[in-house]
C-alpha cells in the first residue's frame, strides 16, 4: 500500500509538473501575442525609425524585388518586435517554472542570473544597432566603384539587421556563461588566461562566421567586442570564485 501511495503521489506530482509547464508556456505565448499587438500598432514607426533608419543615415538605397515583399516584411517586423518586447516576460515565466525546484540559495542567484542575462542580451542588441550596424553599412555604402550603384534588396537588408542583432545579443551573454561555469567549477580564471592566445584565433573565426557581410572591417568590428567580452569574462570568473570561497568559509 505504501508503495502504491508513493506511486500515486509521484504520478500526481508528475502531472502537476506538466500542468505547470503548460500554464507557463501558455502565458509566455500570450505575452508574445500581446507584444505583437503592441508592435503592430506602431509598425510604421518601427519600420521608418528603427529598421530603415540605419540605411537612410548612410544614404543606402533599398528596393523590393519580390511580390508582396513589403507585406511580408511588415509581418516579420511585427513578429520580431513582439518577441523582443515579450522577452523579459517570457524569461519571467521560465523563472516561475524552475523556481519551485530550487533551494532558497539557488533561487537568489538564479533570479539575479535571469535579470543579468536579459540585460546582457539587450546590451548586445543596443551595441549592434548603434555601433556595429552603422559602421558596416557605412563601409558598404562607400566602398567600390562609383559606376556601380548599390541597391540592396530590403529582404536581404532585414536578414542582415536581424542576424547582426541576434548574434551580438547572444555573444554578449559570454560573461554570464563564464559566471555560471565558474560557479559550478567547470572553468577558472587561470584556464581563461592560459588559453587567451587561442581565444583570439577562435574569436576571429567566430567573427568571420557570424558577421553577415564578408568585408574585413565588419569582421573586425565584430571581433573587437568579442575580445573585450573575453577579458570581462576573466574578471567575472575571478569574482565568482571569490564569492564562492567567501560563502564556503562562512559555512
């Protein structure tokens, strides 16, 4: 009977867990829908003042080469903006799902990680939009023969913008990844310092792979913050180790 009761309790806990997961996914989807509705209400402003502004600032001509190309472009902008707007709420739902399974100590630092993860991603997006993309587009608009007119397909332009923004946002998570790995003992400051020279080669390869354009200027613009983030990651691992040692000494 005891085993049966235990089995029934486990089964109930399992289905309760699935129900909680369903609830959090539903709320996250609802948040994305609301974000898309908000972005849809301001889609003209998003197009003219956000998406197309970098091209207009360097006098880069855009053109539509596909039937219903602009309609699909507007739809993509609404979806992308809705995902970005709802991202903090989506991460909050993820946090609400995993929080019951954590100890009080784990909840404290996991909650901070959720906040700083969102901050690092948005910082990467902001850096890409205001620094990386203008430099890349300026080089594209000014490079080459004056006899060749640079007219960019707006669909390719949108792919370039979104790829650059998402790549930069993910790359800026490097310090947070280093902090988590240092907390669980996988990496250390000594390890990162030891492989600093190797990391430069890896950074150049990543910059070449992740940069949408193939010109060396864009790749160097992408590689420079990667190297800075690597150095910041070393400092972050030092901080994580000192904090862990202080907690251990108190216990």
